[in-house]
């Protein structure tokens, strides 16, 4: 079909015809006829030139963190019985806002050609890639025909993750969280903890025969349950407390806390003022679902922070709680966060000061503000970025309560970058 240039040529030919009739110049009619003839010949050329190609696109990897490289590898194969013409390949990205374009030289029957390029991953989000379009044009660019050679796929760019320490251990009488000492004994544990006398109903496979022979009484081996804590991350996504810059900082901080908690093998839960609640779970699929939501998180006017905090207070699920918000939050919101101390083993408030995301205030010292009565406050300013402020909080928590038992090392999450 005619391209934009072809339609303009047709419009120009019509103009020449009108001008030739008005001015009585025969040569203008001849020029118009030549232009129409050239356009028709171009359309016939692209229609009768056969080509049949297939393509395979591979994204390596298809899930990355902001700033990490992602490479596209394309393989194009001529499926026809003749050599293919010169083709223009176009692979659009992010709904066509950007695209990769290159020429494919003539390929013999069953011959392959390969190409590769890198995708922009500066921004978080879920981006569409493709479909790959192979286009044949005539030498004058007046007509073209296209073939879809590879289907569309998606690239997921997770928020930037900073290397931070996990949320401090929760201690006390929290039945749902891990602690620094053995809290649960079970037949299904992994590490030896103690011996106790046999009770009716115990599994005889757990009998410790050496101690039984020594004492003359059946003794049961008790093992400690593997350590596993619970971490809830509350992300404030209210438009009243954010601008685009602060939103990116807050989402990155939430993703960093999730990543650190995953390395600690904690049960994770993401709650947001946008209405999301992932529930407690562990495993790659759960972590990927949380990170994918954070990749697409936007400011939304839905549930207020007060309602979300009330729900968390009623549930009282224990473990650790990290609340990520900005200095735009009202004082009564911060006080409501502080009142959750009795329902959680550890409450951490991550508060981004205006100087952290407003360049106009970066050189000014932030005015003093009354913070809630919390032992763990991560106050992020222009002079104290998130990683430094978080490290100071963890160091202060470790100094105040040194652990007597550490959690077992967690396996690295696939594709994790630190």
C-alpha cells in the first residue's frame, strides 16, 4: 500500500493536473501522469516481490532491576524458496515510544541472520516489546508492505534495590515472628534442641535410643523449627504526600526492604494505600509478584493511611512492620503508626524529608519536626540517603539489643543484584 510519501505524491499529481488545466500548461499534466505511473509501479513492485521470513526473539533476562542491562537477541530465517529482498526491521518498545530499527540484507533459502541490541532500563515498569515488523519498500519509498515476524513480549523492570541489612529481629512474646532464641519445638524440626520423656502419641521414630538405654526410660528427641520471621511493608501511595521524585525513592526503599527480608527467609507481606495486600507468603513466585506490583506502583486516591493502619492494628499479625512515607504525612498519621508498637515486635518508620527529593531544598537544612515515639526511625534527608539512614538505624538497634542466636543464611534469590 502507498506510504505517507506515496500519498503526498498522489496529492501532488492531482495539484499538477489542476494547475495544468487552469494555466493551460500541458507539461504539468505529463508530470502528473509520470508521478501516478511511478506510484502504481511501486505498489505493484512490493506486491509481486515474494518474501517469507520467520523470527525468534529472546530477552536476556526478561526481568531486571532498574539500571541493570537487558539484551535482545533476534534470529531471522528465510523460509521461502528464493532469496529475500532487503528488508527494514522495526521492533517497537514501550508502545512505540522507542524502537530498534535495522536493515536485513538478502538471505538465501533457509539462511539465518542474527542481530542484538540493548533495551533502556532506567525506569521501572512493565514494558511491551514488539511485535517485530519486517517491511519491504520500493526504492523511492512510495509503497510498502509489512510482515509480523515475531510476537510481542514484555520486559519487567523492577525498582532499584539498595543493599541494606534485613529488618532487625523481633523479640518478645510475638508468637508469629522469629526471635534470637529457640521458640518452637517440633518433630519436624531440623536442628537438635533437647530431649524429653516419651508421651502417648509420640512418633517412635523420634526415640533417642542411646539416652533411653542410659536412663531406662523412653526419651524423645526434640528438634527446633527452622527460624522464620514475618515482615510487613506498608507503602504510602497517597498523592497528597508524594511528587514523582519522592514516589521513586519510596518505591525503591520498599523494594530494598523486601529484598533484604527475602534473603533472611522471612514471610513477606506488602500492603499499600492503593488497596493492595499480598498476604503473608514466601517463595520466588510471591517475591516476584510483590516486586512486579512495585514496578507498576502509581499514586492513587483510594484507601487512606488511617484505614490501612486500623486494619493492621485489628489483625495484629506480629513480626516486623516497616512503613514507608514522606514528610508530607500529617502528624496524626505518624502518631497512628507509633501506636502499632504494641501489635508488632518491631516498627520501623522510613520518612523521606522534602530535601531528599526536592532539589530546591537539597542545600538547606530541614526544619526540626516532632517525630513519633518510635525507637526505629529512618529519617532520610539530602545529606543522609536511604542506605546510610537505614544502616544507622540497624546499628543502633543491634547495639541496644545484641542477638544471642542468628538466623540461618538464606539462599540468594535468582537474579538478585546488589
